[in-house]
C-alpha cells in the first residue's frame, strides 16, 4: 500500500501499530511515518521542524520561511473569487502544509474581505499544532492609515498578527502613478510603518512595489528608513516579472550588504517571463529568508512563484551548499499536503492547472513513451525524481489498485476516496455514493480514479451553497426535427420544488435558460468548456463554467473586486465545475453551482456590511454617551 505520511529529516522509528513498516524513498532523509493505504491521517504526520518564530530574525540561518499569498494575490486572478468559507478551508489546509505566514486578504477591499481575514485570524490563527506551530496571519494594506486600520482589525485576533504595507518605489510608478517625489514616498512609507507599530503590531512587513525596476540607491535609502521605523520584514517584489535570476540575486545581495539593522529579507516574484521560481531561489541563494508564493502559482497576469515548485526545489536540492550561498536551506513545509492543497485551490478558485505543470500537473507523474514506460517498470527512479506519494498523490502500483464499478459498496468507495486524497464521511459520503452509483450503472469497465476525483471535486465545490438551489432533474429534446427544448426541476432555498421549460439554440442553452427562469438572477456566461476526464466514448464529462453579474458592475459593491496595487474595480466572476456521463447534466450542474456561489457570496457580503455598519453605530453611540457627561459638566 502507498505511504500515509512523509517528513524530511525524520528519525526512523516504529509507530507502534501492528503491520506498519518504515520505508526510505528516493532522496535524502525521506522517512515514512507509516504505511497504511492512502492519504495521510493528520495524527500520523510527523511535521517538519522549524525554529522559534521571531518577527525580525531567524535563529537558524539555514531556515527559509514560506509566505503564502494564495488568498490575497492569488484571488486577484481574473475569474478567481472565493467565499469566506472556502478561504477558511484553504487557510486550514495551508496550516497543515506548514506555511509560516498566511496572507489572508486585503481587508480594506470590502466588508466581506475584512470579515474573511478576521475569521481566519480568529480560527486558524489560534489553532496551534502539537509542536507549537501556528501560522502568522497577515493582512495587506497600502501606506495609509485607513488601510492599515482595516488590516489591523482583521489580523489582531491572531496569536501572531502581521501587517503588510507597501508603496511603489520605481521611477515610472512614482512619477506616473503616485505623482510623488522620492522624498515624499520615503516619508509616506516611514509614517505607515510607524503607524502600524503604534497600533500594537510588532510584526510589520514593508514592500517597495516594483523593486525590480527601482534604483538600487533609492531602494537602500527607503528600506533603511523603514527598518529604523520598525519594519521587521523587507519584501522585495519583482512586481512586473522583469528580472533575470542573476539580476534579482544581485538585488537581494545588495540590500543585505547596504541596509543595516535586524530584519528578514523576503522575495515576491511574478511570473511574466516564466522566471518566478528561478528568481525566488536566486533570492534565497543571496540571503533572502522568506519566499512569497501561491498554490499552483495563481495570481495577477502570469501568476506568482509557485509554492510547490519553490518548496520542492529546496526540499530536493537545499542541502547542496553551492546552490544556496553556502547554506543548507530548508523550509517547514510538509510535502504530503501539497497535492491536496493544490486540488482544493483549483476546485474552489476555478483556476485550472495546466497538465504539464511542475509537481502538481496531471502529467507530472504520467509516462507514455515506450522507453520511459520500460524504465518505470524496472525502477521508478529512472524517470521520477520525486515519488508522487511524497507530495500526497497516492498513485499506488496501479492507479491505487481497486477497480470501482456498479457492484462496489459504500465502504469500498470510502476507502478509494481516502486513497485518492478526498476522505469523506456522513452525509457528504452518502451524497457522493449516490452520484457514483448513477455513473457506475451507466458505464462498462468500471469508473476510473480520475472520474471519481472529478465527481468528488465537483460535488465538494458546491457543498457550501447546496442550501440555495438544488438541481433535481433535467431532460432535453434536441436534434434536427425541432427546437432544442429543456425541462428542469429544481428545489429552491425555501425547500419548494419548481419546474421550468425553455427552448434554446442547443440543449445546453435551453437548460441554462430554464434554470434562469427559476433562479431569476441576471448573469453573463463568461466561459464554458467541456473535457473528457479519461479516454473513451463512455468517459465522464467535466464542465467548467464562469459567470458574472449582467451588467458586469450591477451587483453593487459586493460584486466588485478592487486591485490592491492599482485600485481598479472589476466585476467579480464565479467559476464552478460539474461532472456526469451526460454533457447536458454536467453542464447544468456546473451552472447551478456557479449561481449558488454567486448568491452565497452576495449574501455573505451584505451580511458582513450590515454587521460592520451595526458595529460602527454602536461605537458612535457609546462615544456619544461618553461625551454627554463631559459636555454637561
């Protein structure tokens, strides 16, 4: 059976359970905590070690902090909108993964963003693991008091809060965007850091936006000033992804040599030239001890440095001092959670992972060449430098082994889901089992592992919103003999069942129009795609749909997404997937899931805004009561 958990540098020891064994996989110090069939049981995971957290220094010069900005920069990707619950679920998985800092959002953007950051700070930021680890919860802010106040309100509830403030420092940004002189920019940055510290935040990160195109001398000047003002981390962003690795490494080395004080140097590399991972590693080799990245590399434009690529590069090659400035670099990442985190972010955000994506792509551990297959059959290390189990992808000897079909029971499905990294129980398992049986009864030859994953993820993505509209039945009539017609039966949020019939230009269009008649929410279809999960005519179809309010900015403040750097407002779009052997059913499932996501997000945003207004009114009333006696006196 495949391994259940993995940890770098762990000491081999018995786990005390009968039948368990310890095995060393390829690579240095990769020890299995146990072997027992499938995805890791959290209690079995021997977590990676890390030094004690101190904001402005790291006691072990070999240690590299991982700063994940999936929930902030990643969500700025066009089409990526996450609900508050999804953000919390991702944050919990990031904590399992072992990231040192979670940038939970941009609190000033909207009341819902603020509430999401506050929720993560109160929960994930106060849930220490047995080894004492608890992630730092960070909020982004521009260099002004209003932004910083919102950021502090969001993160202050965490055991380890951090404020991340920034201002542009390149000539083009200062002159054309900010309309500020260099002296004014320095003063704004210093005032922002001092104000953040005055609120009681002892962990303040400062970023000179577009550092990659900034004059080194001015960069050293402003960074020295903010360190003196109290900044504990200096994040160096290659905001437009223009730097080459040697160039970016020299930039980091120059800062380390010319900026005095106690602080941690961080990197934030965009992927516009496809060099974000290389630049991040060059930064580490030249003294950076924090790397900012995202799951699957999602983010603005071409994306960010990919967490899985940076972490596994250091995991694989960090002990080779010649590549890391004479240090034995390591992180606190627990690789066994990489693949499950990647799947969750992909499914929740709707941002597809390219098949040939390093580490987590569908083809990363696939071999079609006859020569490669021959080598793999003889020794898997001939063509795989990382065992898939290391990152939590439990392939097993033959796609995990058991063939699932219409005669498979609930227990077999539960075991299979656990092996594939999607454990379910209770109502979630019951619902999944019902959908699995419907598919299995229509297929010959069993249901493929990839098809089971498609069913699990499409269902999981809609779990939170199932209280809104539920698709009960859909039937279409189409062909060359008449107009395509669809009949849809749905249960609404009031538990009433309704039926609508509509015609369209095709069966999917007709089904969507019938759904629109029932839900009555004006939306624009932004993207629609259908893919076969596996080869063959009987393959499960997976549909990906993106929608946004129609007109685009008609949904009010809740439906507008603000860019942290430019302040530009764009309409939020919502993405979901559906899976079924029938393309029309798959398409309709995805569309309904999209609508539910949008409805749920709007409702939570309105609720957050009302709570924020009520809290402000209470504060104003309390202040008025306090002032009344003084005025009377």
